[in-house]
């Protein structure tokens, strides 16, 4: 019996390079759909991520995630991160039904990617003030909206990492 690879293909189809992501955005915009963009490392996915992403997805018709490359994560968070490899992180996020597209970026910030894709809505977690959200000025200048969604206390990759470290030192 040949396995049904259709679910895996659906996941793979959500992982695009910059050029094809831009084409998808243009197509969706031509249909009148609002595009929501958020970004992150999404290293150890937890309830806080899911809660946040569901709320972000509700702000438009299409949710795009800009995901930090492995190099970008290491530069931002130290050589001990990411914990999971890039392939695992991107496939995990692309497997979420409410995520429409994933684009990996190598830069320290998603500024160039935001300007390239031109989303209608930019979203970050509540630990970010709107004035500090990278790309907020661009999105607002092009008529878009920017949101800082409430942070869900007690759920973070850093706290999970600390639990792992504490468990390994016992």
C-alpha cells in the first residue's frame, strides 16, 4: 500500500521563498483578503504560541509567519538556541491549519520581509509596545494596522528552557 502523502504536501506547500510568498500575497490581496503578518523563532511551540497565533489569524483572512532562520535565532538568543532545527520548526508551524504561509528570513529583524510582502496587519505579542514593533511604521504608513496582543503569562520558550536546564542540573 502506498502511503497518502497529501497531508505532508499541504504542509510543504505553505513553506515558500520570498518571491513566491510575495506572489501569494498579491493574489490574496487581489481577492480582497486581509493579510496578517507575525514573526518569531517558534522554537518550542507551546500553548502561548497557539493562543497568540489564533488571535492573530482572527484579524484577517490570511496568516503569514516570518520565521527566523537558525543563524538569525542564534545571533539573537545565543549559541544555545534554537533548540530545534529549522526544518522541525518550520514544519511544525506550517502544520497548523490556521497558518497560511511560512517564510524564513536570515536578517536580525523581519523589516525587509515586511516591506517586501506588504501585509495589511502586523501583529506581535504584548511584550512589544506598538512603537517598538519592527515594521510598524511601514505598515501604518501604507494604511495597515498594527496590534500588540496580550501576552499570556506563564507560557514562553525561555521558561520552558529554564525548566529543562533545572531538570538536567538535578
